[in-house]
C-alpha cells in the first residue's frame, strides 16, 4: 500500500522533529482505517504467551470441552497465579490453578498418570483446572446466557450462585473475574487476522520521542525525584499513561496488554519485546515502542540514553498491540 510505504520510510528518519511525529500520527490512523474490522482469535496459543514447560498442557487440556479453549485456560491460569506453581493465597488457594483444599479433594485429577494428585504439580493442576471448568460448564448448561461466562462465574462464585441468578451473579468480584479472563483471552490467542491499531498509539510515540536523549535509570519512572529518567518498561508505561492507558510496571506483564501482531504486521505504537528465552513471555527482559521501518524508541541500559534502536535482533521476542481493555484486565498481583 503506497501510504503505508510512505510513513514507514519516513519513520526511520531520526531527529526530524514535529514532522516525524505528524508522519507517524497520519500513518497510524490511515492504517487504522484500512484495517477496520480486523481481529479475531484462534484456539492456538500466541507465541511464547505461556511458559514453555506448560504450553503443551494448556494446548491439550484447553480443548477438553466446548466451554473452554487454550487461550481462555491460559488467561485463567495467568489471572489466578501468573503461572506460578507455588502460589498460595490468603484464602488457602494453592498452586498454579489456585484450588482451595476442599475443591481439590473433589475435583483434582491425576493428570500425568503417576498415581497421585498433587495440587502443587502443574502436570496435575492444569488438567484439573480444565476438567473442573468443564464440570462446571455441565452444571450450568441450562442457565441462560453465555456458557463460557457462566462457567467462569461458577469457578469464582460457585455453580449454585449462577443457577440462582440465572447467569453471572451480581457480585462485583465475580463479574470482574469473568470480564478480566475473557478480555485476557485475546492476549493469549494467536490472531487469525491482523488486529486493529490502538487509538492511543500515536500519542504514546509522541511522548516517547520527547524523552529522546534522556539518560537511562534502572527502576526509573520519570519522576522529578529521579530527574525525569526511565528504564525500558518505565518509559513504555509512562508513554501509554500519557494517553490514558495504564500498563503494569514490568515488561513481561506489559506483553499481555493486548493481542500480538506478527513481525510483518507491526504498526507504530506497538510494544516490542526482547528475551533470552524465546519460548517464555515471563522471561522477557526488555521493551520498546515501535515507530516503523524496523526501529523502536527504547531506554536500553545503564549508561545509555533513550534513543532509536533496530528491533531485528536475535533476542526479538514479539509484539503487543496495546488495548485499553487489555491493559485494564491485567492482574495487579502478577
């Protein structure tokens, strides 16, 4: 597309001031119009969205029944524990799927066939979560409304509450639980088609460009006390916060703030991520804001300044197209 080639070519001109920003703004919104109506998901997981040790389990057991899929199961596990098999809550919920002991005693299964049911072992806990989801779905199959939402509400509040209220019960915690997981599902699914650009992308780029030349600071959030300095995820967080989107503080959580465009589908404003382990989004160690033409604005490391850097390096992990709903859905405790 001629317009797209024009703004990408311009994007690699570093230091062209306001014209640079305006070119990006025009490019983002022209392409946004061109891609209107895109989106959608699939039952395949996005690259590296689930730690490699658990991905085969989530992919397999996420297809156990029609009420779930691998991306939904991944979102549920992420919301419950951040994929931490040692997680334990104040309510005594245990393991990667956060089963309370009484529920585990009834619904825990021996997923790996080794003769025991261990709530702390993801090889048992992940299959058990899927199995429990499917059992709950069968309990509330005659309840009006969306079967998957009713199933998730049952996981949180109990099937009896869903049956009593004829759908997702009017509990704030339960409704938030359902909304969070169904929203996060999009960030764990490999998209079937190109995903729409963020409306805030151009503004986030403009913010980051104003910080070019600022000295890096580990843990920096850009506060006056820190001399307005940032680290990598502090910069991306502040850039999107400047346009009303609140991201988590660390890079590996920011990866889950929206769907994941392929390398050849990147648009200005996408967050781009880097890792020494290309199979595990939880190992991500660096993030920048894509500006087009194979370049990003990032805060690279101690001793460097915020600058333009190429993204096509061996440690390039992938990208996220930030959405407001995706950012809002991210658990603050992960």
